[in-house]
C-alpha cells in the first residue's frame, strides 16, 4: 500500500431492447384451426337458417290450408304436401335470396300444385323484386311473371306465388328471381323443384339443350305484371 486511494470505476449496464415474443409454430396452427372452425360455423348457421325457413313455410302452409278448407263431408281428405325443397341462390349484388318450393296435392289422385316462397335479405329498402318462370324448351313466347315483392325498411323481402300449375318434378322447368328496376337477375333454380337433381344458377338456366339459350333471351329485362296464364307460342 502506497497510501493513495484506489479509484474504482463503474460502467452503466446496457439495457437490452424490448422484444416481442414471436409466435411459434404451435400458435400459428392454433390460429389456423380457429379460423377453420369459424368458417365451418358460418356454413352451419346458413344451412340451419335455410332449413328453418323451409320447415316454417311448410308448417304455415299446412295451417293455411286447414283454415281455408270449406266445410266438407268427414270422408273428404284434406290437402297434403307431397314434396318440398329449399335452395340458397348464388350470391349476387343487391341482396341474398333463398327459395322454398312446396308441392300441394288438393285431394287424393289430383295433380299437385306448386307453391313458391322467396325470402330475401340485405336488399335495398323499397326495391321491388319479381319471380319468373319458363321451360328450357321455350313453352311460352317469353318468360312470365309469377309474383312480386317489395323490400321493407330492414331490407327483407318475401315473395309468395301460390297454386301454380307448374310441375314441381319436371326437369325443364326453371324459375328466376330478378330486380324489377333494371331486370338484373339475382339467381334461379332449374327443376325438378322438389326432387333430386335441381340446379341453382346466377342468371341463365343450365338447360341441357344448347338451343335453349334463345328462349331465355327475353329474361334480360322482363316486364312486371304480365299475365300468369300466357298464350303458348304458335
């Protein structure tokens, strides 16, 4: 020791910058599985809503038929639902639409009449919509209107076309939902309307006959209010 004080120096410690934890492989897998589950849930909810529409429509129709029957002998059989189907139309601008088709047989042995119900959501409030029908072979001069409906303030619209003399099991019958303002097609269904093998389409029915395109040319801008009993082509 030489008697001189020792000088000690201290250097400040360097702080490491904050680092965000990077998601590991397991976390990415969990995120992917969660997204897949949410997508499946959305599809399930959509199908459940469509089935609920169909079941509610059939129940309401049966109740209406019971209430509308005239007094008859006890031996008379009540009208019966012989077939039904529900369709979600391809998405298009101007709302989302679904169709419920029900075949009603007024009495045993009689031909079934077709009832069509169109349900729309997210439509433009106050917008008017129509329902067309025709066959792939061009049974009529032009496709004709079945019924119309107007969207309410919430954008919901319902179109009901009852007691139609349309075969619900025919393969060449098609229906189309459209906007009255400009005739824009919003989707349709190619028969059989209550059987297996029905096909939905956006604007033009996928008829098997190539020459059927000419018969659907008149649907580009249809006119509302035409007769539901059009004359056949000469």
